[in-house]
């Protein structure tokens, strides 16, 4: 006895076996983003009123640079997973869905690399 609908059997559409992995990656990045976001927010709040040179030196320190790297990678990956879920759920036309997923992926790549470049530039005193 099969659990698939007759239409699903005819189309041959079934599980791609990626749902569980996607679910866990989304949860993992969400949990990782909590302490990383708190660290970033408290770091900025603690340094309100600090001049540019001191703030640049703080952001360029190794611990803060690593935290920023982890935050950027985790949040951009989480954003990409979430956007793909939204696109899959709300865009019905297959051509538009593919274009939207491609645009979302390119956007995440550009944001991620631009952010990482900015952190590297701060870290190495550029």
C-alpha cells in the first residue's frame, strides 16, 4: 500500500529526500545566530560614542573578526534557506520559481562576499 496520491504516482513526484536536511540546517543556523547576534548587538551598544579609530581597532581584533565571520556566514546561509522556502511555497510558475531561486542565490552570494570583504578590510587595517 502506498501513501502517495494517484496524481503523485502518475507524475512520479515524490520526496527529494532533502527536506530533513533543509529543516535541520535552518534550525542549526537559527540557533547559531542567537549568541552571534547578541554578541554583535552588545558590542555595538557598548561602543556607542566611541570614535572611528577605536571602533575600527575593536572590529579588527581577532575575536571580533571571527565572530563577525561566523555571523555573516550563518546569517547569509539562513537567509538563503528561508528565501528558498518562501519562493517554493508562494511562486507557482516553474519558470519564475527557477529565476527567483537563482536571483536569491546570487543575492546571498553578493551580500555574503561583500560583508566578508568589509570585515577582512577592517581586520587588516584597510
